[in-house]
C-alpha cells in the first residue's frame, strides 16, 4: 500500500512535469509562428511602401504626425500602379489590392494598440514622407503576452503632390 502511494506520487509529479514542458513547447511554437507571420507582413508592407509613389494623406493643417488604423498607398505591382490599403479593424489586419476584396493578413492584433500606422510629413515638402508601422499581437495561446515589431519606412519613390524642396 505504501509502495503504491509512493508510486502514485512519483507518477503525478512526472505527469505534471510533462504537462509543463508540453505547455511551454506549445507556447514557443505559437510564438514562433506569430513572429514569422508578423515579419512576413512587415516585410511586404515595407517593400511596397519603399516603392510607393504616393501615400494618401489625411488633411490636417498643422499636424506633422498623423495616426490612423489605415494606410492607403499607390505602388507598382506587376509594373502597374496599384492602390493598396491596409486596415486594422478590431484584432485583424486586412490588405486590399486594387478593386479586389480585402483579406486578412494578420490576426490577434492587440485591440488596445491604436497607433499601428503613423504618417509623418517632411517639413519642407507637402505630403507624407515616412510611414511608421507598429504591429502588436497577442498570441492565441497566451493572450496576456504581447509581441511587437516596429518599422519606419522612407518613401523613396514618392512623386505625387510634391511641392517645395526636399
């Protein structure tokens, strides 16, 4: 009877340890997948924005930094000027190319992170010159954990609405 009780204690301890290791491994796998998804989306947006010829500006007379859950820009896709729109709505980031329907590219966005896209103007030129992206995601298996990637993109090919000197 004592041997059975001791064996039961040992088995419970081993199973608890295996459960802990299994949970940690599942979290690590989920975290890696979410980071890969975030990197892929960030790389695509960065590449397209660097090639963008125009970013739709929000008319504000004196404000130099604009924050919005949407960024709309014109870029070259298959050698054709195409409008691309990224929109953060709730916990989903969607991408819309041209007249096609929007489709989700990233899920589990942190709903409290409101400043995903920051449009910055140059002081000597009219229009948006930089776009800052701040992606914050809560992995599904650990919603209290926050993963964040940031990027600042200089619009190198910007041609529309240029006035003044750069």
